[in-house]
C-alpha cells in the first residue's frame, strides 16, 4: 500500500467527514439542494482543470455510455436524494459513520463488475 496510499486514504476520509459535518450545518440554515449544487459545481470546475479531454470524449462515444449513465443516476442521483432527505433526521456523527460505508461498497461493486470477486 505504501505511505502515499495511506496518506491518500486518510485525506479522503478527512475530506468526507468535513463535507458531512459542513453539509449538516449548512442544511440547518439553508436548502440542502442549493448546498449540494454549489458543492458539485465547485467539484466539477476543479475536475475540469485536470481532466484529459480526449479520453473524456472517447468515454462519451464508447459502447459503455449506458453503464456510465446508469452508474451516474443510481450512484449519484438517487443516492444523494435519499441522503439529502435522510440527513435531516440524523445526527452528524451517525451520518458520517453510515456514509463511511460508501467507499467499501463502491470498491466491492467495482471488484464484482470486474470479475475479481
């Protein structure tokens, strides 16, 4: 795994925890949809700076575009709608613990799709 892998994992966990606590506090004083829109748009702009546009264009025109759309709708769209509604009823600590299961399930799903498991 190495030091870089461990540091990246810790940084990802810290970022995720900060997002959850920040989102919970922002949701109490404003609309969760507005907060998520700003967060996603900011993340989109950051990713746009480091994206290989040729590779992104090839992904859009590939035969796997249906899988991209399904994973986007199920993985981001529906799950975040459930998350936004559910976070209003849970404490930030509970929400952060439950949300930490997401990377594990995403990894297992990826392994299952790739045929490793």
